[in-house]
């Protein structure tokens, strides 16, 4: 039997949303009894939400809703998928590393710390950027 669970939380386009996503992720993983790699999961969700706050924020005023970003966690067996939904259709793009430029390493970190990652356009509803991570053990 495969143990599976799902959790989701709405966030807005504020810097505090990154911390809220980390806390949400850690809390959910602890409730699920997933013991290893939760620190990497926190890092991954931080980068995913930071990217959404930075690159997916609508340019027009008055278009933001209270739940402009959704963070989802899906637990199947020893795997957890971290998903961040946002209203933008803009494709995430890996940038060449530049030691003289602050930022721009988020997707590289996601690529390094996840077992797989990617993104999908959601018909008429923006996109989801996701990262998978292997978890094991009970906390």
C-alpha cells in the first residue's frame, strides 16, 4: 500500500510568503512523519515561492487576489512533490551563473536539491512549477 497525502496553502505576493511557505512545508512534513530531507524541502519551497513572488507578480495594479500563489505538497510513499501555482504564463528559465550578480541561482538550487523538477502551463490559470524530493524515515 502506498501512503499518500496532500496539503495546500494560499499565499500572496509578499516577501513574508517565503517564510510562511517554509513553515507550512516543515509543519506538514512533520505531521506526515517524514524524517529526512525536510531541510532540503524547505530550501526548495523557498526558492519556488521566491521565484513566483519575483517573476510571476502581475504587472497591473488591482489584479492581485488574496491567494495569488498556492503552495502544494503531495506525499506518495517516499516521495514528496512540492508545487507552486502562480498566475503567470512566463516560462522559468535557468540563467548562467554569474558571481557578480545577486540572485539568479534559484532554479540551479532547485535542480541540484531535487530528484526532478519542471513546470506546466495550466489552461487559463497560469502555471505550476514543481520539484520532487525523496524523503524517508519517520520523525
